[in-house]
C-alpha cells in the first residue's frame, strides 16, 4: 500500500499493485460507475438515473441510443472499417465532407477529419503556418498564434501554448514556446474596469495593439472560441466583437481560427456559432458534437483560398494521424448531420434556448448566483460568495464542485470549472447544456433540480 506524499491534498491509500487498472481523471474524486445510458439519461451501478444536463461535455448533443447513428456505424464496420488515408480514399469520408461543408459558411469547402478537438486545433495551427510558407515561398516570419487569456483549446503541448487557461497550463508551461495573449470579452469582470458599450470594445482593439507590438509579419493567426466554453462558462461576446476581430485579421493579413469544438453543430441555435454575426473565419475547428459522442472525431473546416495555396504549392498538407478520415467515424458524422436536418434540431435549439434563458434568469435571486450568460442551449452560471461585490470563493472551497454534487444527488449532471478569475486564483462556474433535442418538459425539470441544487449548495457554502 502506498500513501500519497502530497500533504496539500487529502491523503489516500491506493493499491497500485493491482493489474489492469484504468487510470481515472482524478484519484481523489468519487467517480460513479456508469452502467448504461438511454435517451438523455445515464444510469449508475445502483440503478439511479441522472439527466445529462451538460451533454457529457457538450458532446452527446443528440442523447444516447439514437438507432440511425448506431446502425450507420455498424453497416460501415461491415463494409470497411479502416482505410489508411495516405493510400486510400473512402466514400463515407467524402460524403461527410460534402455534408459538413453545407453546414459551414460559404466558401469553406475543404475538410480535414481527425479524432478529436486537440487534434483539430493542432491541425489548424500547423495549417496556418504552412499556408504562409507555401504562399510566401517558404517565408518563415509568420509563426505566432495570438490567443486569449481564459481560453482552452486542447490538452496537447501545442494546444496549451496557444491557450490561456492558467490552471491547465501551469505545470507544463516550461515545455512549450508561448504565444501572445489578449484579454477575453469578460464583461462581468471587465479587465479594463469599463462597462459595455462605453468600453468601445477595448478587448477587441487589444488585438490590433498586440499585432502592432509583435508585427503582423510575425503573426499567422488569431484563435478564439465564438462563445467561451468551460474556461469561463458560456461567455458570450458583444455583437460587434466578432465582426471587428474579422476586420482586424483581414487588414493585417492574419488568419482567423474559430474554435467551434463546443459551440458548433447547432449548439447555439445556428449551424456554427459564427453565423450569428455573419462572419466567415479562415478556419473552423469542430469536434464533440460532430458525431454527437458516437465516435471520437474532429474536423477542420477550411476556406477555399487557404487550401488552394497548398494545392498549387507543395500539393500536400504536411501533417497526419492514423485515424484521419476514418470511414466509421465519417459514417457517424453523416448520420448526425442528417438527423439534425430531418428532426429540425437547430429550430428546436432556438425554441428551447429561449425557454432555458427565461427560466435560468429566475435563479438570479439565489445568493451564490453571480452571473447567468449564454446563447442557444449553452449557458453558464458564475458562482460567487457575494453577488453584490462579485467576490469569489477561495479556490480551496471548490464551490462549483459543491453545486455539482448537490445537483448530482438530485439526479442532474452539470459541467463545473474553476480558476477563471485573477489568472487562476479564484472563480467558479457551471455549464448548463442539455442535448439539442431536449423538450420543454425536460427543460423545466432541469431547472427545478438545478434550483434545488443551487439552494442546497448556497446553504452549505454560506453557513
């Protein structure tokens, strides 16, 4: 038996001699055993049912057990389960690319399929770099990717280098070349201590200042989530933000990468979130909902001009993964897009999103609720110790985990995160993001349980 030597954490004993142990995300967490799932519920080993109020991690967008997707994947498994993309094309991947391009803004017709979000971001970063090398005949100047603080773009070394999430970056930061960061559009806690619209969008103008500091000749791209996901909890920008960012990128010859890994595939009430502002990025990264959780997948959707430069240059993207363009994954993507269209899922998001917004606004009177924000079926709740001053709980309290546990005990799963205030020193938030085919009755029940969980957590945290 080995005892943890880290006195800052709860001391636990682990038997590390057992063979065949799956490594959990956290040895200190009490993680339930999921036995099965059906519809929008997960059932644990005791038979207790939990409504999936965050779609896993905004992944299971259509719920569990959708027969059309399962059968399509099974048929593809019987037809051809793997065809290495360096040697073979396959029909199902080509069909998936065609359908996904129809989902994307005009002029974005080239798709690179991968196995998940981090791979999609890595691919986008490398593509941006290669584009300028090809276009400018191997000019090595454009190498930096501007990101934002309080952003999360994946867990690989390359992804963390362009992300600005301090808790996730901290111990690994000596291992990567860092990239410039600008403040996010955090209106609830404006880094400039201004109020919208009197701020004149200083957070967006900071992009131009940073470009000026580093020189546009050294910058390849700016990367951001249209609505910030777990890192700040559904942080929606002012409507002028993305059009201004698009203008700045265009004027400075910098690619705009929209990270739609959480916000894409109908989550916000449009096919992709950028459609809310009628802007066309140069690259969109997608994952999670791209297969609605039925297969690990990601995609990079690329503007025609970018890929044409590579086509007439070297003729190949200098990048690849074994499961790039996997036919079984492609079968899942095809059926997800078809299901979304046939069942008017995006229209449902618009309707149920309005109801979710209305019902969530009624929870602002709960003492620990500081801010409620979001769009479509993606909402965040910021948890605070004092709503009048926006004071945060100490990080050691793990307030968002307390709320999560209270909700789970009542049969609701939400998505918690900490560390978005004062560069990781504090802050708690929750994501509320039910499956996109959620009904009015299910929304109302979700709100009922969430209210009970927040009140119970408030009593505990403020006693």
